[in-house]
C-alpha cells in the first residue's frame, strides 16, 4: 500500500469476474480493510457479457463471494447497456472478431458501472504476469502510446474514474497459491468464444521465461516502466464521443461504432483495423476507443 | 502405492472433470516413485484429452503449479522428487482467466 493507492473514506469498486485474480483481490482487500481499518467502502462490480455456460456460471461464483466477503455486488449486463448479449452477437457475426466487441464493450461497461456506484476508483486483478505479457504485446505491435501506460499502477487519473492494479507486482503463481491455501472459491474456465491465439503465445513465452528465471517477469515490467516516449512522437488526442459522451479520440467511440454496425446489420463496421483474431478483451490496439490501457487476459477475465 | 492426485484451475477438464483421484500406482519399485515417473503415469492413465495442456517435453507445462504434500515441488527437486505411499500431489493451472 506504499504506492498511495487508496485513502480513507474512498468508495472502491472491485472488478470481479469470479476468476482467481479478482477473487483473491476481493478477499485481500476486504480482509485488510477490516483488519487495519482502512475505512474503504468496497463494492464488487461484475459485467455480464451474456455468454451462456460461461459467464452465467462465473457470476454464480461472484454471487457466492458477495456473501462470503460481505461486499455489495452490482452486475451490469451487455444486454441492458447495449441491447445485445455476446451470444446474440456471435449468432450474428460468427466467431471471428467477436472478441473485439467483447473487449470494447466490457471496458466501457466497467466505467459505466463504476459511475452508477459513484465510486472514486476501480481496482482490477491484473497481476505481474498479465502486465509483462501486455508489455511484450505492445512492443510487438509497436504500440508506443500504450507501452508505458500499461505499466502504470494507476491509470486514467485525469479521466472520470481512475483504475488501479494492486497486484501489479504480484506473480500469478503467488495468487494461485494463495487461493489454493485459503481455499478460495473461484471459477476457472476459458471463454467459449475465445480463439486464444496471439496473446496465448506471449503468455506461453512468459511462462517459459519464468521457469528459467522468475525475475524476468518483473524485469519486463521494469523495462516497460522505464520506456520513455520522445516528445516528437505524436500521441493520439483525446476527446469525447458525440453520441454517448465516453472518452474517444474519434467522433464516435468504438463501442458506438460497433453498435451502429450491429444495429444496421453491418457488423463489419468498425472492425477495420484489427489484426486477425485475438482474445477477447485483448484489445484492439489502435481502435481509438481510448485512454484505457490494453492489458487484459484470457477472454472473459475482467479486463478493462 | 496409494496416492491422491488433485487437479485444479481447469486441469480437471482434461480428466473427465474429476478433481480428486485416489489412485494405486505401480511404479515398479513398490515403496518409492519419482515425480518423473508419476507424470508419465498420469499422462498415460488419467489425461483423456489435450495432453499438451498438461505436459511440455518431459515435465509439466510452464504455468502449472505442482504441490507435493502442500509443498511447491520447486523446493523438493521437481522431477526428482521422491514420492511415498499416501502422498498428496496437486496440479493447478495458473493459465486461465482472472
Ligand atoms: Zn459512444
Ligand atoms: Zn469473448
């Protein structure tokens, strides 16, 4: 907590997917808050993408966590926000590119949920492995803008609701070990719509490195942190979406563009520049939707 | 030799969604067995699908946590770890979503 992530009296939403990282995060946050009187008001915030056999099951886990940890839960669905579930979208567009929708919608859904809960901050369960993986992906994609940003422990401080990643330096291995010994109740199934290609390779590479030299993960994060962008590099400008008011560097935000395509029966609209299939949530490098960092994980994990 | 094998974090899906397996393993020598031999046995007898999700080369895939009697096998010699009767071995995948 030396990074000044929180201060007393703050309202904090924990992005909860039912997976290991967010479950451990919710457990640790609520335990520390009680034990050391941090004075934080904690909430669980879950996004229901509407994926039968996947998200409905993991939401059951979150509902149990709500009771186990005594934290109020807010569930926000794609259906209520956008009028489409992921099942509907996949029916319309097939398995290709569906993760573009999933990722763009989820990020925005989290911000909207946080606004409804009137929280001061959102915390997510991204761990050191996730961040190292994202650093590598941003290097491979040449996405300079996101490269250094993806390593910040807190992002979007200038935006409406900052996000932070308390597990930034926590190895995935430690989280799984912790969950095991504490017998925490978490959900571990991969998204049924996830083709799991590009990011999967980076993941595997990180795990191979870790076996040879565990520090490598932290070293990669450090490299990302130390990366400096020369002032001559033009960074995309931020504005707001003319339609919904969400942050966007284009006239319409990515979610609105995708929705327009869906509603007009032209689902290809807005998918233009993605590079082949990638995992849900694994964001769409230069899709304009904005300030948020691209880090994420397997499809369906809450990566916002 | 009697062993308890536990699969978690999604690995149970590779063996008929059963998490805990009480098994009798005949490793040649009745009293002792190495983790190396056990992995081979598991791959042959328990893993029903996608063995590449469990093994890579002659060891577990990176990202799979192995605990022998609740102790990280990296501390007990990994593949050389010697198992005894009634040991509990846990395999947990760390690779699935967060
Ligand atoms: Zn918009
Ligand atoms: Zn997806």
